[in-house]
């Protein structure tokens, strides 16, 4: 039984907490928060152990804040004694501070998120480099966009030798709950060059990839347009056959019509009610956009930015602690988080 | 046991089907659809009986269409023999055609939606006129906005004599799945005067109400700003106390901060995972906006346009067939559709 | 000849600079900026005198920054010697600092914007309190929303005794150029109570007004829904007749159809090409929404947030320096900034 | 002197009318409309001759409709006798009907828009195939997106041999005035394959190009991401130098920061006030996105969908009637429509 602690209970933390609770080889020791707000009450109501944290490491002051709000907690350092691994889901760059000031030198292993810099730990994607991660004390689960790219590029690289990859990103500019972020009516280019391609290379250094694009006024999913140049002449059916086998990808048609919009796909997840929050942890490939032209391949897909890296956190835990092989871990994760069912249903209803 | 058939399986039909399936005094005979698309397969997968309908009433042709798509159905008239009541959730104005051509003269009762004209049946709201609906062969569940207004105005009218009501609507211009409707960047006034006030009066003719407003580029919830003039001098605490007792209303604060945005409320529903599709069937009143000034009351609230009229459909079934008293029906509906739990949780997490 | 200096060259500063340049009784000494960016070059190209400012009042350092960027400037204090009045258009709250540290004790008069606190100077609206402003050394032109309200309420108050006013605001959440502000898909309530009503009362303390509402994902215009209770029984035609005489209001129909959307009105301004940036400095009243009910009046209108307070800045200059009567100043401003032509054209093309 | 008639007075018609009025070798005989609405009054006010058209070719009935609305017109066939060329700007596919029923067999030449099918006339782009168009009786000015692509690809093809071109389109889903079109919060894929690539090939059949992408909730500009494979090894500076010479392209930096958003660029056009409606007829290339990698070139740019094909209509007129050489016509158009000044200013203020 792996004892897991989670530091942070925001968009990712709450999802990873749920995901851990679905595993029969894991036990959630608890989640840590800095402020005694509604999310703290929610954690208690769900039955999660609650630990108080503090930006200035004054844990007793934090404990008092929670107590004053009527919430009983233990202090974060108490969590450390009971866990085999911590999943740090604090906001970008805070993980690095936590590592230095709180985690380093302790026995437990560490899983960080993609908002942290590369050096914090080995960049991880379950499909692409699980075996390299075995036993690593610190792993960094790459971001939502990078996870999407790796899930597609790894199987593609097994099929063909990839010579040159270009990805154009149409990023959702804010999550549904982020009601202060824009733009409202604009195309906002990303930093140049975009960080996504180098991030892919932290996991698959052999991939020659370039990324660019912009942020757009939508909240529900990122969209990628991919152009891959291969050594061999690629074949559409072969590609579809290969990608179809991947549980973490779902290949959607639309009954011969134009591929479904991102809101149509999310509406299906709402109808299916398979996952909490109607998350789609699988990458949603628009099957009819998979086209070849000479030795180039095109493809469009959607990335559910809030949830697609959640399964990778679960696998990262097992890899880091050497508790399962890649196939075993991914298969367990896919079943327990229902990526297999989601894939099956989405593919059935978008034939 | 009430045998229920549903004609239509769109935004409302799929929700009413689920709601019926949660009642222990009801049995869902099946749902009817005109085209053998993914939604038809979904209905079959869920285990709903599937009946084929046809715009030109050529049911055998429709049956063949479904058969050609590999979906076995029975024809709509077969449903008629097995049901006590039909809930018609076809698109606006089609219900009237169905009534005339298919339903009239049959034994079963009929529940229509607010998109139909007033004359199709008695306008219904569970809180406002359940008793008048007892035994009515045809009922019309009023629209999402009207349902919201009635749920607030009925208890308010029990507290004070309402002299004059004004409601300013900020309408969501499209549902999440409607990816072709706008505006993208504009305020679009509604028809003038707006139909909402007269619709309220089909249920509560004694209310002197005026409605106006516009449609805006958002998909998740309508918003109402209400100004009520009363005969007596109103009292904020009295109002809050009165409305707090209503299960179909939820009164949300925000820990002393500005009231929560509509996306923040929907995000909470996603976290709570109490209802399918994270629907919020309760009207979400922003508690801190309840203010009095002389003999006037102000108030702002959100209406989840996709789902708030669903409980009313369940109550309309019972009222029409005289199967339960108002208190009994509403209480059962609130429990089975979890409006009571949703209210409790929302109010807890938005203190 | 009034010598005018402008401190700040953003959304308001650039418009006031243009507006000053259109007056034959004013001379633009120049505009002041803190950074040598593209806007600085634009100011030079237009032919405006350019003065360098600095947050820490280190003007020589600022001058060097500009010089390094190849832009020749004079320092802000040099402007002070040549002007009769300064229009401060710096970001909210910075004006107060400027007043204390730079302007107080100097000979020139000061015009501030609505983002400053009330105490910075007498709140000003040309239509509502020009005469009280005569000779005032410091004036504060109220914000876009307040300006809109006052332009409507002042004439209304001349027609009827106003007992009680409610305004529901649908605020545009960001200006067209603000590409980082949201929400993208949400209704975000404003602070409670909203500051607009008290701001109206800084100019018309006799008005009993309450304001509330929210921000929405649109960039082009605010929208107000007004409910006014009067002592006397109001008459629609009388109201229309009264408001029609106001040059700073435009009363738009839509050939008997639903009132025009805000984007339709802006498109008309683009077609007309009467003002730079296609600004609509007039308040756009939707004529067909002017309705009475007993002793209450309803009304909807649009406020062009970027520009409607620009004419008030011009009038504030004249009032402060006692250079013209109210009628004379407003008439000159309306002609030179073409509010008269814009009103005429809009009313003609939206009959 | 070329006598020009325009059939249609919508988004394109009104812009072409203005553009014709700026030419000293052209005379605008008038514009034709089917309904006596505000746009008709606007045309009269501007001083354009007004001709009445009719869908069923009942011109006298149309004339009466206009007369009843107080607008004096001549009938469309009267226009035909006075013109050398007609620019048909009617909605997509209506041009083909007009050609067959009204224009064919007449003496005047015809210019159609990109919404018409290819066979209506030779596809035209001033930069790419002016000389082939000389004397052609019927020309089709390709659509906004295709015009953008051709303006970039033609000079690129002069610099390098283009082997393979991919363009990913982020389309604005609606024009600013189209207040009923969505999506509000979704990515909606375009038809597959998109029509843009084949449309480019109607002008430059030698270009091997593939296009795909989607529509997004924005109204102000399309965005293209281009990947070009060349025979030779390309050089960034060489590309920038080549494209910089093109008046109909503007190459924008952003003072070393991330490239400007589309709304920032449009705001600059508002400030500059060079064109009516603040149109940017130049294609706006984001200079810092021009990158090479091996023998591939990347590039991002914005296309102002409302106006970029307007200059091409002017050139198409001259080409069709053999009234000027390519260089002469383009240069005159660029000066009179101020593309030269717009380019100069945009490049100066986005260094």
C-alpha cells in the first residue's frame, strides 16, 4: 500500500486526490492547504485528512487560522512522517521552494507538476518514459499540452521514424473557473518560441519538434494542429490502427460530417457522466483530420487542460516507488480512472 | 406506478428521462426519437426503451431508418398503449402539432414544455400552482426563466403583498453545446416587451410584473436582477429567512467578498458531483444582493437554463395524474433529484 | 486662448488630446508620458509637444530614457510654466499623487478623471453642474458610467420629480485593447453596492439612486437598464421629446424591430466615420425601450466607455477657467467633437 | 475614366464603393440595393447614385418600394447602360444568378467576389496573376483568407522554390456586426479539407498547399500559421527583406516582446485613423514569428477579413479593362487606399 500525501488542493490537487482514492494499491493520507476556505471544508467533508501549510512555514500560526475557522487540522510536517510519496500540486514555481525548504532530505518520493522548471526532477510521461522513471526520487509530470503531444508522438515514433514535427496550438486562454482572465475578443500569440516543444524534448529528446500558436477566448479545451514529417511514407489506415490501440487517446469521427467542436465533445462527457467534473482525461483525436500527404502526416486533436495529466500522476507514483511495471500501472490507472470506458463510449458515439 | 413516455431526447428530454428513472413511483416506458443518431444509441445503452417517431407520421419508414442503422425500435404509437402520461420535449411549437395529430383523444395525460404556446395546457409551476393542476389532462411546464421567477415570487408573495415587480434579464445567448449561436461580442436586446413577464402571469396572474433585458456572450447561466415593490415595508432578514426554507432555491454568500460569478458556481457543481452533467436545478440566489430600500427589494440570482425546469416536469406528472399532494411530490422530487443535497452543499461552501 | 497640458497618453489622454486640438479657444502645449514607447512616437508624429514624466519624479533620468530611444522631450515641470490647465489622465489613484507632489501650489487649474477619489476635486458633469464648477481650481470628470447616468437623469429631473432610481449595469469587462482581462464565459457581479450610484450623487445629491449589476464578456459598450419612479405620472412622448433635445443623447429606433445590438451601433459608427476611432461620445438610448408603467419609467441605453467623458473634459476646462457659459461651452464642444452630427446621423439611420 | 457600378451594398459593397470613389481614373455610377433600408439612405447621403434591384427581377415593384419609403431610385438595368464594369458584391452564390440572368450578353465587364464558385470567372489576385487577367471579361476576386495567402506565397515563390505548404487557420467566426453567429465558447473545425488551399490553386496552381483549422469566438481578424518547405535552404533575413518590400504586407515586431495580439493591432488602426472603419487592408505579418528550420519556414499573420480584398477589386477593374499595367495599378491603389501609409505607420509603431 502506497501512502500518498498531496500538497495543494486546487485544479490539479483535487483531481489527483480523487484519482488516488480510486486506487486499491494507494492510500490518501491527506491534502495540505494554506487557507481555511471552502475548499478546506470540502476536503474534510469528502473525508480527506487535512493538513495545514503556510507560505512562511509558520505551521502553528496556520493551524490556529484553521482552528479559528472551526477546522481541525494537523500540520504539514506531520504528513511527512506517514507518506511514501508527496504529490506537489502547488502553483507554478512554489513546488521548487517546497522541495528545497521542506522535502529535501526526507524519505518520501516527490511528484511535481509541469509548471515547475525542468531541473526539479525527471520529466515524466507514462507512455513515453515510464521505465526511465523507475526508482527516481523526484519526478515532474509534464504539463497538459506536453502530455497530449507525448501521448501522440510516442506511438507515432514506434510506427515511423519521425523527422520533423510542427505543432500549432490554439490554447484555451483560461479555465472555466478563472473569471478574470482574457482575452475576450482577440488572438494573443504565445511566447516565441513556445515552451511546449522543448518540454516535449525533456521526455523524448530524439524528437525534432517546433511549437507555436496563441491563446484564444475559450475555456474548455486546448486544440493542436500537428504536422509530422516521417522518414517512411506513412499510411492513414496504419496510423489510425496504431493510435486506436492507445487507451489514453480516443479517435472520434462525426458520422461523416465535419469533426465535432470542442463543446460538442465536452457535452458528450456531461451526458456520459463517467468521470467527476465530466473530465476527459483521454486526448481527443479528430479521426477524419488524420491525413497523409507524401511523407507528411496531419492531425488535429483536443486536450482537456484540467485533467489529462491526472493519470500520469498516478503512474508517476508507481514508477517512482517501483511498485509496478509500465503496462501494469497504466492498465490499472486506465481502468480505475475509467479512461478505457470513456474511450469506448466516445468512439462509439462519435463514429 | 406511473408509466411515463418521453417524446424527444434533446437537452430537456435526456434530463427528464434521467429524472423519471430516479422516481420509485414511476416507470420509464421509453423515449422517442426521429433520427437514428448517436443519441439514439446512447438511449439504448442506458437501457431506455427506444421508439421511433417521424415528422410526417410515417412510422414504418422511420423504423426502417433505425433498422438500417442497426438500431431496433418500436414505433411511437406502440408507446401510447403503455403509458399514463407523455412528456413532450420536442422543439418549440412541435409539441402543439404532436398534440393535435397524435395525442388528442388518447387516454394518457400530457406534459409540454415552455416553448409551446400558452393554450396547449395549463401553465404549471410546482411551487406556485400545483393544486390547480391536479387532474389536468394537459400541463405546460413554463420555461427556465419563468420557473426561476416563480420560485422566487411565490414565497415572496406569501411574505408581502407585491405591488410591482421589475426583472432585468442578462440571458446566456446559447447553451454550451450550441456552437453556432452568438453573439461573440455584443449586447443583443430581447424582444420588447420580453415574453417572460406575461409568462409568469399565466401562472400567477395577480403579479404585476415587467421584464426586459438582453442576450450576452455566455453559455452557462441566465442572470436576473429583480426589483420588487411591496405594500408593506420589507425586511432583509425576514426575506432571507423565508427564502432559505425553499429547497429549490439556494442562497449563496461568498465569505464576505463580492458574490460569486456564475462560472464559480458551476465549478462548485463540478466539484460536488451530485447531479449528472453537474446541473444545478436550484435557483442560485446571491444572498448579499438581497437588499431593501424603503418598500422596495432588490435581488440577483442565476438560473441554470438547461435543468431548472426538470423537477417541475416530475411534479407535473404527479399533479396531472393526481398521484400525490404538492408537499409530498415536491419533497420526493427534491430528494430523488438531490436538490436538497445540492442546496445544503452550495450554501455550506458559499457561506 | 487656453493653454492645455495633458499628463498621460492612454485611452483617455489620447482622446482628450485630439479633442483639445479641435477647439479654437484652446492650445495643446503637449502631452506627458513616462516611457519612450510607440505611443510616444505617435504623439511626436501627430505634432504634439512631448514631455517626459517619471514615477519617482526623476525627470532627468526619464529625459535620458527618451533620448536613448531617440526621442527628444522636455521635462514635465517645463510644461507647468506654459499651461493654464492640466488634464490628468494617469491611471486611477495616480492623479492624487500627482496633485500632491506636482500640481498643488502651482497656478494652473486641474482636471482629473473618475478613477480618482471624490475629494480630489469637485465632481463634474457638463449638463448637471457646470455652473457650480465655474472657477473651481480642481475638477473631477466622473467616470463613463456615471456620465451616462447624469446625462439622462438631469433632463429627466427637469421633467419630473424623481423619487427613486434603480440602474442595473451590464458592464463590458474589458476595453477592446485589453487582451488579458476576462471573463471569457461568466457573469461576474460588481462590488456590492456598486459605486456608480454614490458617484452620481457626488454631482446630483438630490437623486435617490441605487446601482447594481455585473461584468460580462464583451468589449465594446456598457449597457444600463434604468427604472425611475416619479412623483408625477410620466408620459412616454413627453420623455422622448425632452431627451430628443439633448445633443449628448441619441435616441435610436430600429425600423420597428427589436432595438439594435451594441455591435450594430458600433458598426454604424464605423460606417459614418465621423469621429476618430469611431467613438460614439453620445449616450445611445434605445428609444423603443422607453416605457412607462404607472409612475415608473423604464429605459435601456449603451455607454461607449472609451469616449463618452471626453466632451466633459473639454467643458470642465472652460468651466474651471470661467471661459464660457454652460450653453456656450457645451454647444462649442458638441460641434467641434461632432456630437451633433453623430446624433443626427444615428437617429436618421436607426429610425 | 472607368464607369463603375456596384451591385450590393453590404460589408464588401460599401468598402468597394468608397475605394472606387478614391480613384481618379474611375467614376462611381452608383450602387444597387434590393431594400429601402438605412443603408440605402446612407448611400444617398454619401452622394452615391442609387439603383433598385429585385430578387425576382421585378424592378418596377422594387422602385415602388423605394418610392414608398421616400427614396428616389433608378432601376438596375438603367445602370447597365452607363457602366464599363460591374462589381458584384451580392451574397455568395447570388452573383452567379445575376451573371446568368442580368449581366451575360451585356457590354460591361464583371468583377465577382470569392463567395462565388470558381467557374464564374478567372480567379484573381493583383500580386499573383494580374497579367493573366488583362482583358478578361469576368474576374473573381478570391476571398479574404485566400488573398492573404497569395500575397505571402507569391513573393515567397519568387525567393525560393516552394515544395510544400501547410496553413493552419484560426478563423474569426463572425464579423463585428454579425451578432447572431457563434460559437461563444468552442473550437469549431472547418470543413475537411478546408477550401482555402484549392482556392489558392485557382490562382497559383503550381503551389502544393494544404489547409485546415477551425473557427473561434473572435470577430476582428483571421490568423494563419504557415509552414513552408522550400527546395533551397531559406534564410530569415532574406525572407524579411523580400516581404518588407511588399506594400500589401506589413511586418510588425513588438519592441522585442511577444508579438502583438490581433486586438492590439486593430487598436493601432483606430489610433491611426488612416482608413474608414479603421480597416487594415494590408496583411499583418508577425515579424518575429518568421523562423527557419532546415528547409522549412514558419510564419504567423493576421488577415482583416472585412477589407483585405478591397484593393484587389480596384486592381481587378483595371486589369479586366486593360487600363493599367500591374505595377501601375497596384501602386495607384496602394496610394489612394493608403496601404502605403498604413504599412509605414504600423511598422514604425510596432518596431
